[in-house]
C-alpha cells in the first residue's frame, strides 16, 4: 500500500474513541446504541476498541443516532 493510500484509510482507533465519547455524551449504554442501530452489543464494543471499523453508511447512521456530524468521528482531535 502506498503512503498516499494510507492517508485515506480510516483509523479504527480514532473512530472507536469518538464513538465511545459521543455515546457517553448522549447518555447511551453500549446496549442502547446497539439497539438503536440494530447491531449486536459486541459490534459496538469492537468498534469502540478499534477492532472493527464501521462502514461509511453505518458511520452515517451512528452520527445521526448520536447527533454528531460524520466528521466528528474522523478527526484525530476527538481521540485525544
């Protein structure tokens, strides 16, 4: 993979940390977010750990559910 390609990949850890923060700000448990998105609780846990990265359509649904812009989940500052 070229350096240019790697610049456009989603960093699962960044996305996962942003999901965790936004979920907590929204007052939702992992189970509550999972229900809202029609996914398993383990999937939410794995997203937050950076083990899995949600697809872009799923990320859009997460953003809508947590009342955040999609960009919130892609910015490094959110994981700090």
